[in-house]
């Protein structure tokens, strides 16, 4: 266990889950991804420093906004996990966070614009429709009815399940 941390500064995974509303399994997953960190007791149990509460809460907010976890990790950047982050650490993270949200906002505006056009158009053309086939990406997968083949393959593999 980290000698710099007092036991009352550490939370069990259950306490962390209750305080944040995030399932213990999700907390373990976030830790596997390097988004949060814990220390281990002598009995190899996880203990979370209190400052991880903010990280987990921010991850929850990011998920509600539809932000990918890879972007969250980037937004956290150099915010330390081994010690309580300073105000400056969080300010830097806040600027990165804002940049990520702006990128998302612009992408959503672009999609909204294309969707509005498609609703009016209705052609569903894989050649012309930027929403169905952005940058004609399906052309690189070969000739013929690519989407139909995907659907058939999905149905066939679903039939393999017990
Ligand atoms: S539906 Fe016609 S361009 Fe998208």
C-alpha cells in the first residue's frame, strides 16, 4: 500500500461504487483502461484514494455525453493518479476536456446537417449518401451489395449461438 496515504483516505470498491453510482465491475474496467487507479492492501484488495471520486464522476458525465473512454483518457492527460491532483492539474484537464467536447459538438453538427438533408432526400444511395457510406468507405470492401452481405453474415453467425 502507498505509504503516503492514510487508511481513512482510502475507499473500498463498495464505498466507491455507492458514492459514485458506478458498478464495481465498471470501476475494475476503468482501472484496466488506466482511467482510475487503486492501491492494494496486504490481502490484495483494491483501495481507492478519495481523489479518484472526481475521476469516476467525470467519467460518468463523459459517458452521458457520449464521449468515448479513449477521449476521456486523453482529456485526463497528465492529471496524476499517485497523488491528489492540484488545482492547476485539473485546470489543464479542463482545457483538454473542453477541446474534446468542441470536437464532438462539431462532429454532431456535421451529422445533424447531413441527416437533415437525408431526411428530405430519402434516396438511401450508398454511392451518394454521406451518412450511409461516409467517404464511400464501402467501395474499398469490394463490389456488390456490401451491406446486404454484412447482414447475411451477421444472421448466419447469430444462428451459430447456442
Ligand atoms: S438519403 Fe439521399 S443523400 Fe442520404
